[in-house]
C-alpha cells in the first residue's frame, strides 16, 4: 500500500525537476544575447573575416591612389600659388615705387597748409621793438588785441578739414584694395582648381595617347625592318642615278642665279656668290615693314582699350562689393532678430512642457518592485 501511494509522488517530483531544468536551460539560451544574436556559425564568421580583409586591402589601395593624386595636385597648386605670389609681389613693388617717385607730399596742392616748416618760411609780423620796417610812430602791439585770430582759426579749420578728408579717402582706398584683393584671391583659387583638373585630364589623355603611339611605333618598326632590306639595293641604284643627274644639272654647269642661297639656312646667302638684292625682295621688305608698323599701332590701341575696360571693371566691382556688404548687414540683423524671437518662443514652450510633465504626467513614480517583475520567465 505504501509503495503504490509513494510512486506517483516521486514521478511527479521527477517530472517537476525535469521541467525546472528545461526551463533553466531555455532561460540560459534566451537571456544570453551573444548566443541568441551572433550564434556559433564558424564558416560564416570566417567568410566575414576574409571579406573584411579584402575590403581593407581594397580600401588601402584606394587610399594610396588618392594620396598619390592628392600629392600631384598639391605640387601643381603650390607651383601656381608661388607663381601668383611672385606676380603679386612684383605688382606691390611697382605700386610702392610709383608712390615713392610720383606721389611725394611736396607735390600736393594743399601741402602749404600742413607744411611743418611753414612758420619758419613765413615772415615774422613783429621782429622786436627796433623793427626798421615800421615807421617811428607805428604802434605795433595793443593789449588784448589779436588781429589775425579769425584768419588763423579759419586756416586751422581748413587744415583740420583737409586732414580729415585725406584720412577718409585713405581709409576708403585701403578698404577698396582689400575687397579687390579678396575677389582676386577667390578667382585665382577657382582658376587654380580648374587648371589642376585640366592638367590631370591632359595627363590621362597623354598617357593613353603615348600607349597607342608606342604600340603603333612597334608595329611600324616591324614593318620597316622588312622593308629596309628590300629598299637598300634600290636606294643604292637611285643614288647612283641621282649623282649622275646632279652632275649634269649642277649650278656650275647651268649657271643658275639662285646659287647664292644657303641650303642650310634659307634666309641667308653665300657672300662670295651673292650679287645683290632683287627689286622684288626690296619691295617685299618695305611691304613687311609697313605691315609691322600698322600692327604695332593696332596693338597699342587695343592695349589702351583694355586698360580702360579694366578701370571700369574695378569701379563696378567696388560698387557691387559695397552694395553686397550693406545687404549682408541688413540680412544678418534681420536673421538675428528672427532667431531671438524663435528662441524666446521655444523657451516658453519648453518651460510649459516641463511644467506639464512635472505636475500632470510624472506624479506617480514607479518603485523598484515594479521593475523586478519583468524578465523572470522564458515564456
């Protein structure tokens, strides 16, 4: 009786223990993120490693090619930049030399107003008590009087006004030069980039053309080697016949008038055979000289027109730069005002959202017991 009663309980305990072990194994598999996500596929892992190595090798080769191209572009850019820098320095030296030689302070119209030695050059109004330029009854000085005060103050105001105008003009000129140099710098950088890209394209085209030319040259050499042997005997026969013909038709026998021309240098003659210029040659030289004078005159006119166009372009560029600067300042001020208004509105909205979350939503905060009831089973 006892054995029959105990056996079902033991079987049930064994079943419960088996289910408990299965549950633990299941939990270990499910809650282990590494095994569940990655797995243990060795072949897939090895293929991924090999693929990553191939990608890294290709990337290194690509980076090396880019580095070589970048070095070449940098060299070209450095050469162009050095050339532009030398040109700018030469222009600056010429401008400074022109200012030092042609724009001296002594050559200005108003130099006498701010001449440091002006008072030394002027004649003193009163030498002393024994001034022989005055009469015996002349009264030279009265207490409290200043007869030249109005003139002196007027001259001082004119001098201050001229100095202020000069400073304003100098400041405008410096600002205009800076803006012009910035525009030139941007244009030169764009031109350098375009020239570098053009040079790179030309290099690729030249390399391709060189390969084609080398292949054509090799084929031509192979054909020429076969033809050279065949033409050797025929050339010898032709040379013999040509030598006989040249003796029969030589300048010595035919007395040709063109024997004075030099066969090596066509524009020269042999002095011991030359008998003077022909009228046709003299007329040709005079005609060429007239054409050269006319061409030089046209070139000078074109240079003057080009200088006038450059001056007009400089004035237009300065006006456009001033207008763009004013528009940019207006847009910046408007953008700053809009940004301040938007930030103020955003701060109000965030403050209202925070008050709503603190006072309405997050009034009942969860405790630690609430979080502990999750992830306790694999089902």
